C-alpha cells in the first residue's frame, strides 16, 4: 500500500498549516522528490533484488547507528511489523550497539589529504548472529557501516563482498541509494525538529 502522507512531515511532527509546513511548501519540488525517493526505496514496484524485509533491516541498522530518534524508532517498528522479521529485530539491535562509533574516519590515498587520516572501528557482524541474519544481510550491514562511517575507505573489494553474498548489481545500487537516503532523511528530520523546538 502506498504511503499517502509525507514521511518527513510525519517523522518531524509537522502539522498541516504549521509554520514548518509553510516553510516546506516553499520548496515543493524538494519535498515531493524526497517523498518519491522514500516510496521508490521502501514501497517499490519490484523488490526482487532487495526484499522489503532486507530494506527494513538495513534501515533499522543505519538509523539506529545514529542514536535514538523518531527516525530510528520508525524503521525499528517497520522491521518489527514484518512477520518474516521477528528473529531479525533482536539481532539488528545487538549489532547496532556493537557498531556505534563516531566518524567519519578512514584513510585517503597518499597525498596532501593524508593528514586527515583517522583510525576507527572496522565493523564486522558477530559470529553469533551471522546465521540469523544470513549472508546477504551480513554483507549489507557491514557495507552500510562502511558507507556511514568510513566512506573514504570504500573500494572494489567491498562490492565484491556484496556480490559474493548474493547481491546483484541492481541490488547493490539500490542498497547504496537507500543508505544515502537515510542519511539525508535523518539530517532533514533532525533539522526540522530543531527548528520546531526553537519556534515553539
């Protein structure tokens, strides 16, 4: 079923006719594009390369890594609402706690930017939860953590790890788009909620 309400408005607590609703209406195309992105990623016509359960699991993981928020709660509930995902919820929660860190960090190629190199956690799903998550989600969560915290370290070997786990090239592109969208959504919602608090 297609969402009829704007997801960012919902997560930011924006009510029709409010000051923030008026502000968002001034950027109607941006508002519509963000909603269209959400629908294409989470209510796609074809989910054969990246199942709805996998999308919800990755979303719960990525948003959970950023800390507790209405966005993290929304995706956690989205995952929990799926009958196929009961065993995944606890595993994702544990891996979120294991994966929490701060960033970005990583290493640049040798050159003037190398002064910005910073070491940090290289996340790997725990052996205890690999069977529950399965190889596709294990690879997806490790890749998501890489893109969130160590984007400068991303390399062809990381794509190969996804392919080896059973991801198609289309699925990998969609996975990367979903992770990027979530980072955008988290920041927009946080900014809007801050504005709302200031203007309360």
